[in-house]
C-alpha cells in the first residue's frame, strides 16, 4: 500500500535543485528595480528583504512625502531617490523592473507608465479592481512585451505547491469535484493596519470592495490554477456588513460560489474570522487534500485507511518562498510561466473576471453567467 510518505520520497528524488539553492548561487548583474507606490503595508516584503545582490533599488515613487520619508528612515534608503511623479522617476532612474505597492486601482496607471518604457512590473494581489482595467493592462503588456506578474502570499506556501503536485502529477485524488477555500482574519483595522493602508483598502473604488476583493482573490487565483486556466460557467456571491460602524463603505464578509461544468468551488472571504487563516480543501473522486496553513496539511485517498497529517517545508518540495526570487528568475529567463501559473497574467485576468462577477452577483442578488 502506497502511503503519502512514499509519494513524497519519490518526488524528492526529482528535485535536484531548489529555488532556494538557486538564490544562494552568485546572481547575474543586479536588475535595476524601482517601487511605485508605498501605501500598501506589504511593502515591508521588499524594503525589509535581505540584499541578495539580485536587485538594485534605484527609485521610489510616492506622493505622500511624510510616508516616504518615514519609510526611508525606517529602512535606510536614500531620501534623494524619492519622487512624487511616477513618470519623472522612471525617466530619471531608468529601472528595468517595478514593483507596485499602492492601491489596486492604481495598478493600471503603473502599467500605463511602465509599458511604453519596456519596464517589467509585479503588482500585489489582485491584478486590478475591474475587468476594464485588467484588459487594458493585458493589452499594454502584450504590446510592449513586458512581464506583468501578480503576487499572492499563498503562492509561496509549500502546502500549495504540494497540493498542486498531488493533483496534477500523481492523480492522488482523481478528478476534482469540490474545492472550499477560506481566507481572512479579524479585519484590517482590528489587526492594526495603519491609516494610509486602511484609507484605500476600505474604499470601494481604490480597492474595488472589501473582504470580497481583499481575500476572495486568493481563492479565485488558486482555483483558476487548479482548473488549468478554465473560466467558470457562473458566479454567485453573497456579501454582508457585520461591522458597518467599522467598514461603512465596503463589505466585510463574502461567500462566493464558482461553478464549472463538473466542478464547484466555494470561497469564504472574511474580515470576521477570530484569527488569521489561509487554507483550502480539495475533494476529488478518489481522495482529499486539506491544507491547514503554509506547512501543514492532511491527505487521504482510497488506498489509505485513515487521513494522514504531513508537514511540508521548502526543503521537501520545490517552491519559491520569496516572490522576488521568482520575479528575478522570470526576468532572467530561468522560469517560464504557463498560462495558468499563479503569478501569470492569464490566470489573474480570470481572477478579476470572477471578482467582478461576484461583486455584481452580490449587488443584484443574481447568478452571473461568465462563460456561455
């Protein structure tokens, strides 16, 4: 009887060089990188990142001078590299790549400025607030031949990589029938997000919505990968205001039902969980995979007498635990994304379509047909 441990050992033999080992090798000439927008608290991911010699920070765009100077003092970068005009910054410092840490609505302006200059871009999730912006960004990326990636925390999870491997490579659970994905926390204000972040995160235009957008995008991204880029047939969503006094303009609770011809996905996105959670359940015709967090999961199929819990780390499976390592390797041609990869533009365009349909469904109380 083949256990999950046997399967892990078999796959481990195939993993001769991990992304971490690649990152430790001497990199090529550093890529000139700039930051566009600094109001997203995830900016700590890049400003607090250990210098690996792969990127050279050459410029920072942020109209909020107080915020930019505060971050300059905290992270020790030269305040002379701060600009309050994006295009002037790009023309002056001439970066090869840009990472966007402003509002989601501002992502399109970043691509509009970077595209004609041939500058590659990586944005924080999701790609855009609406389909119109997403399509324009795709057009610009294709016209000017730039890479346009979207970063999600769950893309770094060893359990995400292992789940996909079990689904795609080993057929561990058979054909996928149902996926349930939970993402959220107590709420951005409750966990201590600062005012400049909250100002746009809780704005229906700048963020596109509340919990539905902020956390619904994770599930849409993962499900689009599991479905190999296939668009859903329909989307049905319900949103609620459990805390209107805290979040008067946007939803804080969302449930999204995504239907495919032979598969169903339920996304539960919340600013009301009693604790932080990012986990998923994948059920197939012959087994199940349940991720508990980034390194712990439970699995079972018909060859096993009982469910088994496993701990999966980056030492056990090839996964990029640093999104900027991934960005670097894509730009250097070491990684070639397929059309449904988690960071890819086609995947994330579908994500925006799902989110827009969910927003419309919640507003109208109707199921929205995505693909006829």
